[in-house]
């Protein structure tokens, strides 16, 4: 099963190979993956090979996109079957956001906005912007269209019950036009920040200026990146803190050197980006088996891709490629690499010590880098919790951390106490959502 998951990550990442277009901010100049090859501006890739699908008229925007980021272009009530229980109001939103990957200007990005029950405080409800984990790369996988997993629904309901409004971006390319740049934390960061702008504009007076950002797995990079970029990209947003669970970002200049991993179950860190624009593209380097999985990834979501990999009896990542892993390494783009910077807000990181998707050692390396960069990090570790299980298993600590920030208390940091974890332990079968 783990090989299957790793292969899915490879397909989802590599399908989106392209050139990265950069703005010239100080933070972004220090990011570790750079543009390669010729840049085609104003050319957002679209169509079936980009994962685009016909969902409903709501997701189509025929006119010019507003020049300003974070403008609500449409909203509509969510179907009852997709509403998180306990919400007073639940709507789909379509908003404008800056295309950081292809440099095509403003693009439509979809998401959802939930309001908690009861009367809002005088300053409005505090806002949680949540960045979701892996769902797939095709439009049909957008949570605003297909709903959330039971794991995620349980998590988000607790935040609603605690009195938070929720804005939940689908990310650029999931629901909206063009590819979804899977695991590219920089692109997803803009989607998160512009969703905050959109939520505040959509419900003026009902949402306060106090904002927290949280993200799981794929979304961990989006959450950290949104906090990092906010001072330059969206300085009007008052981000109090950021929460990351199952953290999946890498720091090549960090203090912990990670060993080279050469098996399929290391691919999450080995091939975490698209392909260079000046080299072969994904359709050119997949094997016949890989082509079948790629076709599935372009039209289906995680569960169906995993099922297809089992049907094809794929045993290793190499079977999906027509080139060697060394050749793949030479043409890939590292999209999870973050610069060693002070993010500027308190951070809570939750790690399941039974996580076999992003091993605890890799999460320790990320926390060590965040600490060395001068961040205030509270690292919580949870024995027996897997990559899935840690989301809800850490929720009591996350809510306490959030309340502390809302009350203006100084956030604790345990950077001086962190220590290297061992290999992943056995998951506790009694813990909710603890399959990995």
C-alpha cells in the first residue's frame, strides 16, 4: 500500500512539470527552486492533460478576472450533503488569486466558506484558513465539489464548534482552470492568503481581523508559506500563528542532513516537484504501466489511483518510468524546499510518531531548520499516531494553542528541548482515523 501511495505522489507531482515564474520579493529571491528554461507568460496550461474537467457552471468564469487578488467573483450555497455539520452557513466561493507558477496574472480559485453557529462577537468571528492534504490533481477532487474526507470533516467541525469561521481553499488548479501544482507550497500559499482576503470581503463585520492558518501534509507547506509570504504579499492580514501537522516541507540548508533514499517509499521527498521546462515532459518518460496510472491521475482522485496501481500490480516506482531514477532526479524541480527564514509568527507542529508517509525523522529535520532560523516552534509528538491520525489526535493542543494566541499570550517554544526521534512506531488501532 505504501508503494502505491508513493507512486501516486510521483504521478501527481510530475504531471505538473513546467517553468516557475517568480516575483522579485526578498523572500522569494531566497527560495531554493528557480526558474529553468524559457518562460511563457500569460500562458496558463488548460485542458484534460492539465486535470481540467466540467464540474458545474459555478466553476466557469467567462469574463475577465479582476485585477486585484482576493476578490469574490461568485458564491453559492453548498449542497446539503457537503455541509460540515454544525455550520450556520456554508457557501462555495470563487475568488481571484495571483498565478505564481505560470505568471498568467489573476486566475479563478475555488473554495468554501463556513460560518459557525450563534451570534458573532462584536469584532466578528476569528478566522481559520485551512490548507488541506492530498486529494488528487483533477478538478473533480476539489473539496468544494466532492466534499471532505470523514477525517477532515471531524477536524473542521471542532473548529466550527469552537467559534471559528473557516475558509478552505481548493488551491489553484483544483476546480479552477489549469493544472494543480501539487505540493508547490509557494503557489498554495497565495491561494490561502487570497482566500482570507475573499472571506473577509464576503462577510464584512462578521469575520474579525484575527486570523490563524493551519495545514496538514500537503497543506503544511501552504500554511507555513502563507505566514512567510504574508508580510510582503498581504500585509493587511493579521496572522496570529500557524499550525502544521504531518509537516511535509524540506530545508536543504537545514542543520539535519537527511540520508539519501533510493526506494519507492522515499519518493515523497525524492520527486516532490514537476519537471524542468527545458527537459523531457512526463508523457515522454513514463513506461506503459506509468502511462495508465498517469491517465487515471488526470481524471480521478487518490482512492481510484491507488486501486488502479493495485490492479496493475505495480511493485516499484521504477516500473512506472522509462528513465532511471537518477535521470529523473536530474530534471525534476524541488517544490517542497523552503528557505531558512524567520516566518514571523508562532508555530505549532504536530508529528505522529507512527507516521510512515512523512517519517518522524524528516519532520524532525524540518522542525530543526525552523528553530535554527529563529522561529518560535512548539513541536508536539504523538506516540502511536499515523499521518492520518495525527490531524485529529493533535486537535486539543491545536485549539489550546489557537485560544492562547487569540488571548494575546506569549507562545511557548520548545526548540531547546527537541530531540531526534526513532523510526516510525506501530499505529494505535484504537485512535480515530489512524490508518496510514
